[in-house]
C-alpha cells in the first residue's frame, strides 16, 4: 500500500490510492494498526542517532518493508 506513488507493476498485491494526509485520516490509520487490522511491513528499525546508517540501508535496496526511525 502506498500513498506516495503507484506500486511496482511487476509485483502482485499492491494497492495505490490518493489521500490528503489530515488528522482524522492519520488517527484512523493509527487505530487500524493498533487494532491489528493493518500491519505495515517493517524491514528495519534504527534509533534516531543512526539516521545516516538508515539512509545507507535504503541505498542497498532489496527491502521487504519500510525503514523506520525510532524516536524516543
């Protein structure tokens, strides 16, 4: 699922839709995740102090989910 760009046409199961990010929409997405109805795929989680390493990992490709920066 993407709100940024259409999914890769060579991959199955992708969905694309356009949304205007707003508070109500983000709260609904948050609820869906909290309720287990939506599970965004996460490849790796980096602490904020390792932002440079996170960007370097993005350059390597072959990710199976999102790269996340954890802010505590």
